[in-house]
C-alpha cells in the first residue's frame, strides 16, 4: 500500500450518541463504494478521543469523497453535533514496515 | 504543522502487560527529548487494537528515533512480547484542516 495516501482524522466526541452511530455505519458503507478507497482503521478510547485513518489511491479520490453530497451533510452535522474538535491531515505514504498477520 | 512528517503505527497487543506499560511510559519520555519530535496522538480500543501517530520535522529525525539504541531494545521486545502484529507507515503531511479547540 506504499505510493498511496492516508487521511488521519483525529477527533473528540461530544456527549451522547445523537444519531452518530447510525451515521457512522452509513458512512462506512458509502466510503467503501468510493472509487480509489483502499481501507480504513479506526479506534476510539473511553475518553472520547478517536483516530481514524483512511487510505486512498490518489488525492483526487480523497477530494471526491470530501465533496460527496451525502458525506457533506454528515460533515456539517459532525461540526454541529458530534465533535467538539477534530483535525484532518492528508498525507502521502512514503514507506512502510509490517510485522505479523 | 503542515510540511512535517507523520508515522502511523497501527498495532495489536498480545494478552497481559508483561512490562509494556512501564516501557511505554519510558518511550514517551525518551521520544519527547528527540530532536525534531513534534508530538504524538495515541488511542487503544478495548479489543487491543491501537493507533499511534507521531509527528516529526524531518525524515532524518524519524530515522534517528528508529535507530536510538534504547528504542531498538524496546522495538525487539515489541516483536517478541507485546505485539501480535503491527504496521508502520511513514508519511509526508501535505495539508490539514482543523475544527474547534
């Protein structure tokens, strides 16, 4: 998966679900259908801090996902309802190492 | 923090502590003294899967940390004792967005 792109999304959730779980499930389904989507890894701790890393074939694929109309509605709800803060970093994967699995 | 590098370390822990917590604490201290180290974000879920992202000024700084003698001992113990699998990706941060905080 070298020569790909990673989007690191670090976020802090607000209290309560407020429709988050359902939207997260729908976004997981929708993103998996996006051209150029390679995979996603996501962990959230008990303190509400989460890191999600998604992997993409190109920057154009990342931009297309960012501009997907259904995703844009969800992004707006994220800012209003689900996150107190987040930080998105678009990165180029330069090299990688693997152990196990 | 654009124009920096990110190391995405995705790992699965083995069962039990086996000295992991103490080593993690020592590594957090040691890495914070490394030239070119910018910060770290780390989350582990209840299922043992964790994502740690560290940020660096340069690839040379990442290499120096990888080759730090005390860190190398810990890397070897990681493969033997603490992780059933891990995946390390060295990335160049191309752009970033922020909300809140």
